[in-house]
């Protein structure tokens, strides 16, 4: 029995967020690799990276007064 699509996407979001922070445990990582879809990880990772870059640009502009 497979997980619901929304649940798989939520697991992907959580896995990518922990990976961005670099504190993902080996056991949880292995479990996620078996249950989440690679496409979800790619999409969530790209969106997360885009949000990070935009956030850093906004922060830099607000600090420099630009």
C-alpha cells in the first residue's frame, strides 16, 4: 500500500528542509528514500533553493538600504 500523494509531498518537504539544515539522521534518511518520490524531492528542492536565494536577496537589500 502506498502513501497518499499529499503525504508523500509533505514527507518530501520535511526531508528537503532537514537536508538544507544538514541535520538529517541516517535512519530517517533511509526510510525517506524508500517512501518518497524522487520527482517530489527535486521539485521541493528547487523551490526551496529559489526561496532561499530570493530571501537572501531581500535581506541584503533591506540591510544595505537598496
